[in-house]
């Protein structure tokens, strides 16, 4: 590559918002510097993921070439020169230090700053808000009259939001999917591996699982089946999923271990699905397999064919664990609110 783009971000939580900023720079070598936890806590509040988790998450994004660990929160010309970067890139939202200064003031003055448009309706702050909405209702208000009214209003106008993802304003487009998709068909000799799930709040547990799946073959072609929001809510309950199926699609497509995504995959892995994609192997993690609506085993067909494989990612992190981290951080930051 002839250019080096230095995309600066704390990467507190990975989602299509950050990925859209990155995908616009695929012709460049990207150096992504996740900031140290101490600096993030000082300027933005406590991060959701640990430092090591964030490093691994960013490495799993397919457009990233290099990681600079422990980069300073305020980007300077010295930092760009140190890593032979021609310019620094950030989204079109303003980031300030704890004392109100533009973190990119120096690189902007020198003409070594580029800006990418952020994905409307998706941000870490927005996702955290959805999680805290769950906290406020104690994860048990789906039967509450207010929740039912919210459900009844779904789809009745511009103010109607998904009853399964709260207040999401994200709008999917075919162009956005094309930007994220690899566009590559399976090649002769590829092992076509199918996995399915919610992949909500795409996190390091998902990354470790997909990486372990991809290692099952020298030439893996990993297809991820994403369940629709209503299906996820059926088997996960509470107010899940936090991210709607369109947001989850982009998050999964951004992972370097994923070749293709089935949007709205059937919960049961059927013979028709296996034949259509010419699946060689079906994988599932160590997490619980919930029965289908009729009580049947959703993996009965691949189990009968002898192609079902249980993969141990050696990572116990779940979406619920992340929600609990958010709740803990929020309680520590706003003790008065929770005491009431």
C-alpha cells in the first residue's frame, strides 16, 4: 500500500458504526490504536471491554492491518510520524478531552486529518442506553402494559421502533451491505462451515468462537446464520436482542473469520438449508441449545448426518455478561439514581 491511514478510536464497543468508518479506507494500510483503559476512563468514562479484549476485537476486523497498543488519547504529529502515517482518520463527531479541547487540533492544523461520515443511528452511547433501559425495567417488563403498547405500535409510523431492540434508529441499505460483504463465492476445496445464532453486541466471545471454527479447516468458508429479532427474543427472553438484525449483520460481516451471512436464518438447521449452501460442517459453541417452538432439536438434521461439531472457544464471555458490566459501571457512576 502507498498510504497509511491512522484510524484513532477507543473502540469501547464494536459495532457497525466503527466498522463503517473503517470500510471507507480499505485502500490504505490501517493502523488502529485503541487507547489505554486509564485514558479512556479519564476522558470518556470506564470502557465496556478490557484492554486486551479491545485489542483482540480490533484485530478481528477484516480491514485492519496493524494495531498500535497503548496509543495516547490525544493524537499528535509525533504519533503519526512514529508510525509512518500520512494522516489520522476519525468520524464526523467531535471528540474532546476532559478539559474540553479538540483531541485532533494539532493534526487538523497540519492538514493531516481526514474525516469519515458516521453511521446514523448507531453509536456506543446509543447501545449503552438500550442496555440501561433494560436495567431500569429489571429485564422483566415484557408483559408490562407500557411494553405491550410499545409492541402494538411497532411499524405504525416513523416513531414506531422494534419492540425487541428498543430505540434503534439504524436504517439498513443494500449499499451498506455490499460495502461490508466479501462478495466471494466458495471455491473448490473449501470446507463450507455453517454456524447460527443471535451474535448480539458482537464481542470477543463471538470472535474467539468464529476463529476456532475457522481453524477447523485449511480452507474454511464460514457462513453465519443470523436469527431475526423476534426469534432471538423467543429463546433469549428479557429485552434481547439489544442490536437489531441489520446492525448485527454488519457487525458479523466485519469479522475477518466470516465469509457470508444469512440474514433471518431459520432457527432449525434444515436439510434444505444444508443442501442449498452445500454445508460440510455445522458448528455450535458450548452454550445451551434452546429447543425450537415445537420443542424439537434445531440441530436434529446435521446431528443425523453426522456433521454437527461442538466447538469450545475457551471463552465464557456472553452478551449478558457485557450487559452486567454496563450495569455495574452505571451504578458506580450514578449511585444516587439507582438508590432511588
